[in-house]
C-alpha cells in the first residue's frame, strides 16, 4: 500500500474527551475513528490488525473442533424472555419497533445458539458439538472510558459447546483453555488464568484470562513463583500472603484486563429451552453446556496499551497491519524513488505486506508517523542507498538498527 493513497492520516492530538491511552494512540495513528464513548469504527490499518487477531482466534477454535457460524445480532425478544435475561441482564439493549414489537441486540448469544443446536442434535450421536462465531456484541455499559477495551459495541469471539456428560465437557473445557493461552501468546501477550465463580450464569467454576496492565479494570492477586492467579473480588488471600497453590511464592496485586473467559453453564439453557436429546437407551437427557468468550477488540486495546511506548504503537509481527514500513526520505531525488519503488515491488512479490511511505513530506514527519503506526520492521531508503546498494533496517520494538544490502533484505 502506498501511503500517499491511504485515505487516513495521522494526527498529533487525540480528541480531548478520549482519556484511554489505547484509543488515543489508535485514533492518532488512524486505526480507529471514535463515534461516541464506547463506539469506534475500524479504519484500514485497524481493520487489518483486527482481522489478524480474528484469524489467530479462528485457527485455534477450529483446531479444537469448533465450527464457525454467524448468528444474527438483532434478536426476537422471546428467547431472552424465556431465559429470564430480558429482565435480569442490565446491559441488554432492548429495541422498540414502530410496530410495538420488541427486539434485543446480542450481548452474548446463548439465547440464539441453544435453539440452533437443539434443532440439529436430537440424538446423543449428534453430540458433542462446539459452535462459535466472531462478530459484534452490544452492551449498555455504564462506564465506557477504557477506549476499545470496553465498548458499547465491540468484537467478541463466542463459542458454545454441548456435551452428553460432565466428563466429556471437562475434557473439552481443558482443551479450550489451552487454545486460549495459545491465542494470547500468539498475539504477543502473557495471560494469567484465574479461577472465579460463575457469576450470573451459574454457581459453577469459570476461568478468566487476565493480562496485567494499569488500564485494566480488574484487580488480581498472582503468585510470583507459580501460575496461581485469582481475582481480588473472590480471593480469600491478600497481597503479601504466601501462595495457596505452591506455598513458596508470595502474592502480588496488580491491575489486569480480562481478555477472555470460559464458563461451565451446566444445564441451565437446555432446561430453559427444553433441549433434550435421546441417549443410547432412547431416554431424554439434557446436554451439558459450556461457553467461551474472547474480547477481540479488547485484546487489540490491551496490545495497544501494553506494547506501546511514548512514540506510539508497536505491533508484534503476528498481528501487525503490515510487515514492513518502507520509507523513502527524499522524494525529489529520482534515483532514490526508483530504488524504493523497486524494493516495494520486490518485497511485495516475496509475499511481504508493505506500507510504502512515498509521500512528499519531511523525513522527520515520516519517522514520527512510522513510530506512531508501529509496524515492526522499518526499511529506510536514504540518498546514499542508491550508491551503496544499502538500506537501513530498524526494528520498532527494540530500536535496533542495521545496514543491510538489498539482496540481504530480499532474502529475509
Ligand atoms: P467484564 O467483566 O470486563 O465486563 P464480562 O464478564 O462481562 O467482562 P463476558 O460477558 O464473559 O465478559 O464476555 C466475554 C469477553 O468479552 C470478556 O472476557 C471480555 O474480554 C470481552 N468483553 C466483555 N465486555 C466487553 C466490552 N464492553 N467491551 C469490550 N470487550 C468486552
Ligand atoms: Mg461485563
């Protein structure tokens, strides 16, 4: 992509009402556009990151046997009334039609997925099944001050699984937890797993996936020596206590953001919808259900928060909008431009995704924009590049710089 053609521009200042660092950086770099508190549009650079995160999540969900679907987000009110959520879920957006019919906007989709699974799983032979989607969710959140980390409209991956036994469910639950940890590490994050009670869904055990960041809205206690981690809200211990799991480490307190969670839903929704299947003896049984959420846009927000510096964003390779940011410093020098043009073509042919800053602006502006946008590798074509056949390769995350020949660069 030639940057001169990119319709978005960087900006020096974020909107005055935007207090979250993730959104300030993403707006300034032209990744997102703010519509109102908690609602953002994704622009070309932002959408590329989002799609890469979605692809990682999709690969990992497919790998545990998840089948992707796309559920409606505009819902009839009936299933929400059937489960009690119409009355009990305070964040549910309810819409009144001019026909006086009422609708709900999807905030989670147990109400839609359970009847779908029910239709296609009349027998134990049809189970287990895991169904997921990646899409928009709507919640009437009171606080929406965390940028894209807490939206009123936001991206989520939600998976739901149905099983004939608790044992089968628990096996899948473990596999899903492992898949979650792979998602976060592929996105360049370290997530800690907390045990929590099921909250509004059930009294059963659930797990939250937490990433330490001051921008997070949760407080966690974690062990410095082992993987133990708990939400302060539920923990019996306090900071400084010795770890209840390993007994060796001491517990530290930190702010964290919940980037995903998994719930054992038991038979609640099967009961609400009268979803029974025939077992091997022909008897009616209720399936055991699990649900598994990942906050896709929150994840992107957490990455923007934690992997950035005073100059701007710094994307890990796996989710960067482009692999290489190619900068030509002197656009009035025809030889430099020809050199950079050929590099752009050759890198692209090699399969590298390149953002090519071919704009006629000062070198300082190009450097500042490249720092702000945060593409992991920067290739700089200066005046002496042509004579020496060399470019500068700068790594955004470390600032490390090396001179490489065009050939070395293309072989990389
Ligand atoms: P939180 O406690 O942060 O409100 P939650 O318990 O309501 O989260 P779930 O309903 O289980 O979360 O949603 C699954 C995942 O979706 C969460 O783990 C989180 O990563 C993400 N998420 C939840 N609410 C929002 C939101 N308003 N904006 C962005 N992401 C969200
Ligand atoms: Mg919530």
